[in-house]
């Protein structure tokens, strides 16, 4: 797993400021395309709130690798908060997929197959953790895929 941290961090370091903004915009555009009810979940939908959530998701992925206990506790708290907003389990997987796919699109050839595989492993891992935590807390049924 330490290789995945290195690969994820390396891919993030390849992004210019402009590419980071493009990645975020592309992630939300893809997510909203696949989840039309998504934009309605924000009481205050502005660039700052989107950026905050986007960065929090990236940090959660890295935390779950670098500090698994802390990452699991933070994820549990985030899931609890998001239930109050009306987020359903399938939305997490859609957002994580959008994040992964649009990063590869944004980096183009600079994104190595190893980086792509590391992101796929870790977004898949996050989806499984979300499913497990929701099932354990009696939340909505886990997503299926």
C-alpha cells in the first residue's frame, strides 16, 4: 500500500494549478451528468464549497492509506453528516469514479498505468469501506456494481 501512496502523491504533484482546477471542474461535471440530483444536495453551491469537498475526498483517500484508523473514523463522521444532506450510497461511488476518470483525462499521457491502477485500487477501497460503514451503522443498503 505504501507504493500506492507514492503513486497517488506523484500523480497529484504532476498537476499544475490550472490542471487542478480543470480536474475539479471535470469531476463535478461528470458526477452531475451521472447524478442529476447531485447539484441539489448543496445548500450553498459555490466554488469554495465544491473545492472544500473535493479536497476532503482526496485527503480521505490518502488518510485511509497513511493513517487507516484516523481515516476510518473521519470517514464514519463524514458519512453520518452526508446522510443528513440526503446523499445516497450510490452517489459516493459515482463521485469517486468521476474523480478517478477525470484525473486520468486531465493528466493524459503523464498518468502512468501504475498510477491509474493505484487510483482504481484506492477508490475501490473507499467504496468498500463506505459500504461496510453504512451497513454497520444501519444506513442505506450498500450500493451494487
